[in-house]
């Protein structure tokens, strides 16, 4: 999949360059992170960089720059583009690149009404590594466009739900929160933050296999990710959920509060 900058400057191996000099290239096999910038602050940058290096180690990629250097690259990118909000793609296949990309955040009302999801029978290689996998992305995009859904959930060869094509997924039953096991999914930053909130609120939490056939047993469901934050689901296929579930709505508010505290701290 090929991405291109949407603002005036991009970073290439530590140098800030005009976007007119950007040369598009195929990213398949490269590692990447998508950072959300709010009020000029890249949210949870420390965790994103930690995962960036972990993905590189799993995928056999060499990141030639330190975390501090990349942090400075990101700061300059935001400053020189004079942008206070948006998404930054940080990637490395052979070269380190960082630039703002087009984004689509959920409508505010969707946090009340929920969004629809489809399903895709597909599995990621090295699910713990955030690596460009063009075929899965293309299949997901086709279903999203054809079925007019917000996201698709990936279903493995055992008919287990693992994650979304660009998100993690959680389910709610009574006062319990469940999500697929960590070794089967990309360990999303928002996923991690959500689990911390759940534990702090002393809500019963577990990681377990969740089968497609058992979806109707749950009261609520939600996605987590950099762009959607915590976003309730109204349905997966023909199975409906209550997007107004009190536990889900409480987690949405708690995560928004966490973002505000992070921005204030920075």
C-alpha cells in the first residue's frame, strides 16, 4: 500500500523535506505506526515508539535512529507543517519516513449510535508486529466499501474473532469485559490504555477466545484504535449490540479524560 503526505513537509531519514520531493513507494513488509496529533501533541508517543521498535525486531528491520531522535523528528514535522491535529504515519521498510496522512475520524454522534462491522476470514502473519500487509488491507477495504460498514473483524481458521482490520475489539457481558488473547492480535496502544482503565475501575476483565458463533451472547461491543479511540458497535453482521451500554459509555468518557490529562501534561 502506498501513502503520500498531505501537508508541506515530510521526514526522510531524519531530514525535513518538501512534500514535492516525496517519491511514493510500496510499503508491504515495512513496519509502521500511526500517531494521532491533538492540539499539537502526538498522543502516547512513548508507547507508539516502543511498539515501533518491537515490531522492527519481530519483522527483522533495523531502525537506525534512537527514540529521542525520532521524537525530535516528529516535533519538527508538527511544528514546520503548522498542524495541530491529524494523523502521522511513521514507517520503515528500508528508509525511515514520517508524514501527515489523510484521516477520517468517526462522527461524534457515532459514539452514541455505534457503528456497523462486517467480517473477513483472514489472519495476519506475526500479529504482534505492526507490519504493512497489503492483501488483508485490500480485502478489508473492499468489504467496507461494498457493505458500507465502518470496519471488519478478522476471523481465523478456527472461526475465532481476533481483531479489526485496523483496530482491536472488546465485548461486554453483564459487568464483564472480554477481548481476544494478546498473542493473537496486534497489541494496540488504545487497547492497552483501555485495559488499564478497566482494571482501575475494578471491572472483571479477561482475555479469551471469542468465536463468531457466540456473538449473540454479548450485550455490547466496541472497537479501540488510534483514530476511533473507543467506539461502540451497533452490529457485527446480523448480530446487534446496544451502543448505549452503560459500561461502554463509561469507558468512552474515561478514555477521553485520559487524553485530556496527557495533553495537559505535555
